[in-house]
C-alpha cells in the first residue's frame, strides 16, 4: 500500500512541476544578456526591452524594432513561428542586440526557468538569451 501512495505522490509532484513550468513562461520579460552561449553580451543599458509571452503570442522590442509571432511550449522546448518585425534601420550595439536576440526567437529553443530568470538556448546550442521577469 505504501508503494502505491508514494507512486501517486510522485506522479502528482511531476505533473505539478511540468504544468507549472509552462504557465510560468507567460508574462513580460526584459533582456539581461544575449549572444553566444559561452560569451554573453550584456543588454544595452539605455534601451527599454520587453518580451511578452501571452496566450500563444510573443511580442516585444529588443532594440529598434517591434516584433511579434506565435509560440508553443512543449516540455522544456519553445517553438516560435511566424515571427516578424518592423524594418527600421538599426546599427551598432543596439542593432547587434536586436539581431542576436531575434535569432533565438526565430525557431525552436530550449528553456530553463529559474525563479524570475528565463534562459532561452537556440536549437543548435550556440546562441542564448537571458531574460528577467518585469
């Protein structure tokens, strides 16, 4: 009987963890850093960045242009689709920040949620974006 109780408790805990993680991605985030997984670049300090995940839609601004698209969470993976952005010219550190961040949001990525920090890693593992909950 004890085995069944422990097995049931384990299943409940695992179910709560997996469902809670997906729901926790929803919300508004600000960019902390971006770039190669082994060498992150801090976000440009005087640019107000914002990425919002809500009801399967992602949108925001991480440089000069606004962007939007769709996302779907499956386990520890987020798949982005139909991501588009405005096309204003953007150069220098702000342009680099925008390109580096949007590169991760253009396909599928794995994610790790640790408190109020969300880390997205590109499918190939080379690029990473770190966000903080606003």
